[in-house]
């Protein structure tokens, strides 16, 4: 008989990590726990594998990555079922996540040579006698540390780009979703059976910490801001570079000329897809006064229709049981401070579920507005105009994504949002756009995955100059004469000292 554990809480039994369903507590599967030695060995093996992989060159790597993409696409229903069983995510949400991941593998594979490959760079008049070359060489081994909420999309956003750039990857999945992590590395091994280019090590946070100190050449971390700070501190000991994709508290701004039906539909999806457990999920909405009541009514009507449950529902269980207390606390705090529940309320949290909750007129200093809630809840506050919406949206230390609904001023508002990304007249869409970089500012982290910047994160710029002629204005030599220096001064004044 299958063991039943507290829903969703991973269990350690002997030397195994047992993953459990957050809906039922039934065991979803088990994997061996890594030890410090296992991590050292995984990194050592990855180092050799990385050299082999880098040596294959861009085209052979592209072919392998495209074969992996094909496997992911062909088996997406199987993977979605696993994401659902292990993390509780509705299958349809899992499919959307996987589609996005497949798109990123495809783009990274096809564009790595163009973005990172060797190329000639134009030289300038000063040093015109030299040619310039640039290429991005792989770091070697990238340690990827991932969260549970998008267990396919988030590691692939780093790993696929890192591997396209010629690195090997050692991946530490979240203890809540190790089976999905293992599935990803196993399918990769089907298309790259020769060497352990992409491997996983399993365990709790200490395994992530050990990976940071294992001698990897860069760490790509996705997770909470609190853990991001620990990761950066651990990496600082050896000056290991880090890429940090951390938490968020994304805002949506609804201007007076917005299509309110479209805004309400996108708000409900942006706030409540994956039960609100989305780093770029909409957690706060600022609506200009004239359209406030109409917008709230439309959101409440749509959110009220969502079904909650284990199978086939719109909103699944909360994956990490401890998050239920945070969601409950945020709702109570908002209500205690004078906010109003337009949908749901104090009794919205019924473990393992949190039911859709819409809180309006919530004080800006309440936890529900300032901290990551990570549940199917949203606050909607009224503002005078878009400027007030912006000053409130930009008041938090987080700055990941955001959304703007409107017409005339929408682009200007989106540009002024203090965030790494924004979507106009939609929510979250920038995440699936493989041509665009993804990442935050402030407490949401730094560095970028996805797009050209995402590829460059995983390559070191290597700059090479080559003499192609004798110097007309020799300066970088002790053979230069005072006359040479005079000519240099005159030339530079002629070139750069003129009136603009
Ligand atoms: P955590 O920060 O709790 O964990 C993230 C990963 O770090 C897990 O694999 C975790 O392992 C590991 N870890 C824990 N402690 C350490 C440590 N000391 N050193 C190294 N690694 C460690 O985040 P969650 O998994 O709870 O994910 C949710 C968070 O992720 C939210 O804040 C969300 O906003 C953010 N997120 C950000 C995204 C972005 O792109 N900016 C995307 C998705 C999520 P274990 O699970 O075993 O503890």
C-alpha cells in the first residue's frame, strides 16, 4: 500500500527523498538523497562532460537540444501529469508551462551561434591598425537551483540557455518537485547518452547550499528573495558569479481607457493561474477611480466562477503547506486594517486549498499589499490617475514584472513601472516570449534568462585584438617619440575635440 504523508510535505526516509501529492498526501515517488560527496562527484563529472559538450560546437549542440525539444513536445501530456501529481498544478496550467519551456529550448538552440559565436567587431579610428574579434565562451559547469512553482519552465529557462552556450549543468530541483527535475534530466540523457551534461542532485536546502560551494563556475538561482541572499553570500566566498531570479509582488494598472472585460479576464488569470503561486503573478491592482467599481464587479464575477479542487479544477491545492498560513495571515491582516473582501474572505483558506479571494481598498502598508502572498488572492485599490498608480506600484523593494491595461498612455506607463518586464493589455506574456530577456530589479534579483541576454549570461565575453598593420600613431610602445605623442594629441583633438 502507498504511504500517506501530510499533503505536500516532502519526507526523508533513510537515504531517500519522498515526494508527495499536495492534494492527497500519497507518495508520488522517491529519489536518492545526495550527499556532499555526490555533489562533488557530480560537478567533477559535469566538468569533463562540459568540455566534451563545448567541443561539439554550436551546430551539434543545436541538433541535440532540438531532439530534446522534440521529446518534450511529444511527451508533454506525460510530463504535465507528473507536474500535476507532484505539485498539484492543474494539468491545463502544466501544459501551458511546458509549451513555454519547449519554445525556450527551441529558441536557445537555434540562436546560440548567432548570439555567442565568434565574430568580427568593427575597430575605430584610434587603434584602426588592429582588427577586433569577440566570442562568448562557456563558463564550464553551471549550478542551477530551481523552485517548485514552475518546475519545468524555470530550470529550463536557465539550463537550456546554459547548455546551448556550451556549459554542462548540475541541477538541484526543489524538494517539492524532485521527480519533475529528474524527468527533465532523464529525457535529456536520452538524446545525449554519451556524457552527463545535464544531471540532478536531490535534497533539501543544504544540498543547494553545497552546490553553491562545490566549485561550479556560475550559479543560476530561481527562488525566494530570502534564499537568493543566502545563495549570493555562499557564492561570494569563492567569487562564483550568480544570476538571481527572485520573488515579486507584481502590480497591474488599469487606466480609464482600458477594455475592462479584457482587463478583468487577464487579471483573474494573472492572479489565480497555478493557484496564484507565480513569481510574476498579479498580486496588486491599481485602478483609476472612474472605472474602479465596474472593474471590481467584473473581476469578482469571473473569479467567483473558478472551480477549486484536485482534478480538473481551475485552482489546485497550495503546493507548499506552510504557504497556507501566509495566505490566511495576509487576508486577515487586510480585513483587520479596513480592507473589504469582495470575494472570499477570512474562511478562504481550507487546506490544502485556498479559494479565490478579491480584497478591495486594502491599506498600502498591509502584508497583502507589501509581501508575496503566493495564493489565489488579489488586492484591488482605487487611485486618482495613472501617476498615483505608478507611485504606489513602484513603492515596493520588489520589481519583477507588471501589467498595464489602457490605450493612449499604456506604453508610457509600462516604461515607468519599476520592473524588469511589463505586458500591455495582457498579463505574464513576456515570460513565454523567448526573444525577450526575463529578470527583475531590486529585491527581485539581477541578471537575465531568456533571449539574447539570457544566452550571454552563460558565456564569458572573450575579446581578441589582432594587429593588421603598422601603427600610424604609435603610442602603446616605449619606441614612441615625442613627435608621435604630439601627432596623437593633434589627431584626437581633430577627431573628438571639435564642437558638436
Ligand atoms: P526557495 O527560495 O525556498 O527555494 C528555491 C530553491 O533553493 C529550492 O531548490 C531550495 O531547496 C533551494 N534552497 C533552499 N535553501 C537554500 C540555500 N541555503 N542555498 C541554496 N539553495 C537553497 O523558493 P521556493 O522553492 O519556495 O519558490 C518560490 C519562490 O520563488 C517565490 O518567492 C517566487 O517568487 C520565486 N520565483 C521566482 C521566479 C523568477 O523567475 N524570478 C520564478 C519562480 C519562482 P528546497 O526546496 O529543497 O528547500
